């Protein structure tokens, strides 16, 4: 398994949980604003952390940790992910999966097998601009739609979230997102934050006032829209 990072304690990555976060290398997208560029572009440049080491630590923290956030990169690319999650569940810990939703069958299998308790699916932008924002020519948007529809069926707790980038997400694009996800339980607007690991530096965030305006715009179609980031 390609575990490239392990944060032993977080109060932010898994809502309402004291958790650890496991970072997997490799991704099927090339979003230019991604802040985990090293995990996406060159995961082989740093040694992988053995899954046994991670599980041993989690076992020692039983009774202290509530859950584990599985993120990346794109975790569903890992062939041995199901077995790893099963080992985590055996420790009595909940699992949150972060995903871009481009592998709907893998997502469904993990959820239906009881290996995932919470899914955070990234919504990259308006449907007609998905390929451009993801940096993936030939993107099959139907796969994204299939994952979103599966989550909106309500079989598992989930959230949708968009990292909002001024240069990539014009305000006039958001009504299309709201119409697409009108059945969503919750949708988060996350403010873009620059970092040294961004794949293509030079992007900018909206102001809090502007994000609040986008939130109000989306609220016409979505019942629950919240803001994250910028010390909100």
C-alpha cells in the first residue's frame, strides 16, 4: 500500500471525531489547485509507511481515537484498501473516506460492505467544466454523477465540498452546481489556501463576503450550504 503520510491526531478532518489521518499517494486527477501536489505527482519520491505501523499505532490509541480519515491523493486507487479498512474497523474505529468520486464501483463496494462510515466527496466544479478543472482530458462525467447519486440516496452519511478558486470558479457557475446537487444533505464551500505543494501556484481565494454571496446563491437550490476556511 502506498501510505505516504500519517497524522496521528486531528480534530478537523473527521467531523465530530477525534481522529487520525492516513494519506495515500497517487491520484487519477491533476487538479492544478491541489495542495497535495507531492502525493499526486511524485508519491514514489518518499518512502511508504507500512500499514502494519499505522495499525499498531491505532491499536495503542484505542479508547482515545474515535475514527480514521482516509485521504490522498485518491484512496480508492489502492488495491488493498478494503483489507486495510477492515483492520481499522476491527479496532472499533469509524472510517471517513475522502474521494473525488471517479471510481463509483469501488466507492459503492466499500460503503455497502460496511467499511466506510462517512464519505467526503470533492465536487470540482460545474459539470460542463469538470474535465478542465480536474486537468483530465477525456473525463467521463457519468462516473462522477454516479458517485454523487449514490451518496444522495442516503445510505451513508456524507458531505459534498468544493474548494473555491477565484480563477476556476466564476460565480455564475454555481447555479449549475446547485441544480445538480439539489438533493444533497450538506454542501461545503472551502476557501482556497495557497501552499508550497500546490501543483500550479498562482491561484487566489474569494473574500469571505464573496463566499457568503455564493452561499446565498446556492441556498436557492441546496437546503444546507456551509463555509469552511479563512478563519470562518
